[in-house]
């Protein structure tokens, strides 16, 4: 089981709302799987200009190595425009593998 902390910063001049998440999870011993749904950790946070939102979540892998990447679908609250925000890949590595 891996835990990760995500911080989302709003560098826009307008508020944004996180509507959906889409994750591609790669496990070194199995095929890729997709995790998607509304919000994150049960909420759809509203992030005001210059502010951030942080959450902690987790991912279960069958091996000691993996990675995740994906995107969030955000909404510009002022004009209802949808914005796709890419999440760059990050590694999931059990501490024992770092030795």
C-alpha cells in the first residue's frame, strides 16, 4: 500500500472547482489499470485564486514498484469552461527498493 500527498495550486485569476479525476496506475507485476470518478477523496473542492488544496490518498499495488499519472477535470467557476489539468507521472517505490 502506498500513500501520496497532492497539492493543487490555483495560479489563475478566477476560482476553479475540481470536478473529476482520472488516474492511470502502472504496477510492475500487472497490467495498467484506470481509476476515475468525481472529485478526490470524496470532495469536489473549490480553489480560490492564489490558494491551494491538499489531500492525501493511497494506492494498492501487487508489487514494490509502480507509477501513477493522469489528469483532473476542473471548472472555471466564472464562465463554466472545463479545464484539463495534466498530472505528471510519479513513482511509487517501496523504501526497501531504495537501498
